[in-house]
C-alpha cells in the first residue's frame, strides 16, 4: 500500500474506537440488568452479552496484537462519532467459516461459478479482488482445475488475520453477536471458526487496494470479482480497463455478485445487471455464459433476519487488443487531438438537455473535445472544476449515440 503508515495508524485508532464502543455497550447492559424487571430468559440474554463482550474485545485485540497493531486512544476526543469500523465485514467471518452445515452460502456461489465457466477452463494464475476472508478463493481453488497461484486481495485486515490462522491449520473461537437473535440464547454465540480442509496450493493473502492492485500488468490468467463491483469502486465503469491491465490477452474475468450500492454511489453509477454487462462488452470482453439468480445472503442461523440478493455470475474472455471492439471514435478519447467531425444528422439533431445542445452548437469540424470544453468554460456555460472535459465528453457521447453510432 502506498499509504501503509497512515493505514496502520487509522487501524490503531479504529481499534481504540472499537474498544471504547464495546466497553460502553457492556456498561449499558449492566445498567439494564439491575434497573429493569426482567424475564429469566431476558436476564440470561443480557448477562451472556455482559460476560461475552470483554472476551470478544480481547480476542479481536489479540488478533491485531499478533501483527503489532494495538489500540491508539491518544486522540480519543477526535474520534468521529461513527468511525469506520475495524469490524466491517466481521459477519463474513462467521458466514464463511462457522455457519455450515446449518447455513452454507458459499457452496452455491462456488457452484454458480463452476456452472458458467467453459468446459476447458483452468484457473491458472488467479487474482481475486475484494476477497473478504478468501473463503470463495479457497473453495474455488479446490473446485476448479489448474490453479497455479491464487492471489486474494483485500484492504480490510481482520478477515485476513483470521484466514491466515486457518491456513496454518488453527481453529479460532469468535463470538457472533446477532442484532436480532432468533432465540434468547442466540444473542452471543461463541462459535468455532474453522476450515474443513487445507487451503488450495498457491493461495496467498495480499493486503492491498483492489482498485490499484500491486501486480505485474498482464500477469494473470483469471480475475475474479466476488461481491465487489457494486460495493468498492465509486464507478464500476472504471473497473474493466483496470482488469484489462492485469489480465493476459484471452484471460478470463469472472464476476459474481449483486448490484446493491452504498449510499455514496450516485444514481448514474448505480448500474443494473444489464447495464454492467454492456460496460463489460464495451471494454472488449466477450461473455461466454452467465446466470442471474436470487440467493439468500447473510441469513445467519442465529438471526431472525436475512437478505435475498440477485446475483449475476458471468464469465468473460478478454479479447486481445487487435480484436477488441473499440466502439468509441478517436476524437472522443481523453485529451484527443482529433477534431470532433460534423456528424451526419447533426444539423437536425434535437438535444434532450441544454448542456448537450450547447456542446452540439460548438461542433464545427475543427474543434477538439478540449477546444469545445474551453469555449464553454470561457462562455461561463460550464464550471472549470477539473471535470468539465469529462462532462463534455459525456455530452458528445450521448449525441454521437443518438445519431445512430452506438
Ligand atoms: C461485500 S464484501 C465481499 C467479500 C467477498 N468477496 C465475499 O464474496 O464474501 C466486499 C469486500 O471488499 C473489500 N474492499 C473494500 N474496498 C476495497 C479495496 N479498495 N480494495 C480491496 N478490497 C476492498 C472489503 O474489505 C470486503 O471484504
């Protein structure tokens, strides 16, 4: 990671926030235990949490301490009210390594992928982006043939700290703290976290940014993005070009996951499955097979709640550069020196938006995208905030497609 030191410091602060929040939660429960008239089962449920939370805290601290990360409470006053939690994705640890055989949400994912890969498919050198606990990578390494190396990349340390222990053959004990327990005895479950078989040969855990993976260009035969494209990039359209860089020509990109976005993703980037498939096509990937099915998600056996998500599983092959369909003309490329041509139908074109109309008016067969942008900025029609040219290219693309060029 380019910002490794800053991340280490942030994790230490997040760990301090986790300790403070856990201790506060235990204190609140103690107060409720003495203040209220309680059912026996209710008292037992609260008492289990009062007893379990400090153990939970210490187990998490021990995992981090084993790699030298300790809580930094030096600036406790500065901690934001809702700090990004070091326990984000904690529930995946139990889903991946504790719930089966009662609930197994991993095997259906493995089988969905196995079903859509070509008959002669081999994993080869494989990169898994946003791998979480790497359980899917682990199982795919056993289920699909030809794994040479499986590099599981994630930016979040806790799941990897757990999986690293499992790779060494250890079993851990970790609490599942169901927010909505199905039974009063399920609120604080001490679960064994264990792998039922050894890791596949070549599995490696790499803590890194999956949006800029530190890998050799063209070095992978397969890239897998499980539950990644909607959650991680702010705009999934930026992913295909990045994946093109890391895959060898003819390599496979397998996507598996839903289209359920964080609040921060803007509407224009909340691609549905069909839009995402179009993005893949445009970026020079050829789809060979896909499925789109609804599956249970995080339906813990301890919880009275679980989700259903529609999951797209698609296998694509990266076309080599010579065969890649570059649908966009050179003049639309970023910073292109080629003038925007006087497109057929331009004189009678009715723009659907004033911004597009303003752009269309400036097409004279000589101006480039940069020239059009400059003219709009000078006229005060568009803000010069560093994104003006992107906006103009967007307008030109709409116009170009509307004139029958898509
Ligand atoms: C929805 S979870 C999916 C986890 C896993 N793929 C699975 O199928 O269970 C998204 C994962 O992406 C990881 N993540 C978030 N931002 C990331 C980034 N910039 N680079 C790599 N991983 C990231 C999170 O830590 C989390 O493990």
